[in-house]
């Protein structure tokens, strides 16, 4: 390793990450996100010790096979954009930024619940377009949130934070901890939620939820967890909320279900082929579509920047990063 570590950052990130990297070594920041071929070439060049990536950067087995880097530090909690097994085989450490966006993402999940239930985007558009002619008894009638059933697919940190907010709105909260599979969750594990939320099987969660909110990681078992069959089992008045990962939902099937009125609406912050949308999704009035802003607060993005930089510096200096995804890597 050179005396001064060399870092590649695939797009500009907020402080304090850039300053932490600059204090450790030489930093190259790309002015715009690289395509796969460009990123592969840069990682194979031998010019960098660690690459700091984003979720949009595809770090697959092909790229890693040619890579001459010590590690990949992902500016994200998730790391489904990285083939971790291939990185491990190549002795390349991977770091992420866990535990920083729980509350921010839960806020967005509840924002989507409220916005879809009360038709906020439709109302905003009506006013801006000059179509608001005054109060009317049946203008943009929406759904009650208080008293509605919120079904949480998954019950990790973000789902629990969402449950805490939903209980404050007087919602009934059900959950399935690891759909499509199942495992019992006792009161000791539930902690503050014991007696306040109820576990049900995945199939029952789908059938009973007025709002079905997804909080599962992307894995082989959860890809298209919500497909045409699941959508068909939801209530016709139900609304789907996704702040997890886009491919958890079969987006084409969702468009068809929304068009046909098989479910009432959807609030999405993530997409299956992001940033592209399934054909027809953007035209549907019964959707609220956000541009992947679950973690988009100043404080959260600063902390993500800090943690990803600390991971990168540790890897470059031959130390285990504070937040390794594959700590079994041997140097």
C-alpha cells in the first residue's frame, strides 16, 4: 500500500466525509455517477485503495474479478448493489452505514401513509392548477388513518420506529417479522411493543392490512415479495407503502392492480429499476411517488458521510472498518 491512501468517490458526498478522506490521503471525486464500464475500469486501474460507492453503483462479480482495491465503502445502509460473496472471495472488505436512518425513513413511511390516505398530492396539484373552486362536501374524500390497520412486513428497527408513530395516530398495528417465512416473536423481544402490536402470519397480514408497509431487506426470498398473487389478496381499499427496496415489489403487477382497482393506492419511495419507473406508474393518480428520500435529512446524510469515510480510511490503512459487512475477509 502506498504511504498515502488513495480514495475514489463515485459522486460528491456531503461533509464531513470529504475532509476525513482528505486528511488521510488523496481523494478523487467523480463529477457524475460512472456507468458500469467506467467504474470497472477505474477499480481495475490500481490507482485506488478504496472506492466509496452509492446504491446506484453496481459492484458485481465481473467488476470485482478485475478490481485492484482493498475495499468498498458503501454510502448506504443497504448493500444489495454489491456482490458481497464475490468481494469476500477476492479478499475485498465491504463497509456500510447501519443504524443511521431509522427515524428519517420511518417519518417518510408515515408521510406516505398520510399522503395517500388523504390524497395530499392530488389536492396540491388541484390548487396549483387553479382547479380549486371552493369547499365542497365531497371534494377529494380520503381515508381515515386513525383506527386503520397498519401491517408491517418485517419488524426491524425501521418497522418498529414506524409502529411507534402509527400507534400515536391510533392505528392498529400488525406485523410479520420475516415474510414470506415466519418465526415467533415473544414479549421479551417486543419490549415496549408487547401488548401494543400483534404478530400474524404473512398471509393474514396481507389480507387484513388497510396499509401494508414494507420493511424487509432485498434478498432472494424477498424479491417480488409483493407480486400479483399478493396484490390480489389485499383489500380493494388497501394501500401499499414501500420504503424498503424497489425489487421487493413486482412493479408491473402493481401498476396493473392499481389500474384495475384491485387495491386503492400506493406510496413509494423506491422502485424496481430505479430511477426508471414501470410503464404507466407515473400516470396513476392513486399513487404518491417520492425520489428515494427516506434518508434525506441533513443530519442523516452527514452521518452516512462520516461513517462511510471512517470505513474507507480504516480499510485503506489495513484495519477492520467500524462497520464491516464481511468481517470474515482475511488479509
